[in-house]
């Protein structure tokens, strides 16, 4: 919960769904929800760590489902396409962040894998 509250402070998102269990109990959700931007940030960090931030050309995500306090998040990606341009070899990576019940964020990144 501390990470969720810190992220809320950094992003200015003080919706009580992200930090107030009593409010959440009245909302119909089973527990405190982590901000989607938090999972997207973790996924973007994986892309940067894996390929090097200097090689990331684009990154887009879609929020699929909520992540609840206590869920385990797993991130990764698979190569969907390789394209050669005049100056570089680009890979399109299909991205997914999954919680305990399946995907929570999906997306795509384009990264440079080599100069041509």
C-alpha cells in the first residue's frame, strides 16, 4: 500500500479508491486499486531496462483491468515484428503486464535492435 500511496502523491491522483479501504468497501470493488499509470510505468521500466532507454522509439499502453493491493504483477513482451529502415533495425514488441487474474495492461513498443 505504501508504494500505491507514494505513486498517488507523485502523480497527484488522490482518488480514495487508491488508498482508503473504508471508501473502497462502499464502492463495490474488492479492495484498494493501484493506479493504471503505476503498472504502465513498471512496464515502461521493463522496456527501458531490457532494450535501453536510448533505443525506445515509441511506447503505447491500454488499461485492461484493475490491479488490487496484494496482487503480484508480472511484466514482459514478445517480438511481434522486425522492420529494417535505411538507418536501423526496429522491433515491435507486444507488451503485457499481468496481475493475479490475467492481463491488466497491454501495449506495444518499438525499439532499435541494431543500426543498419
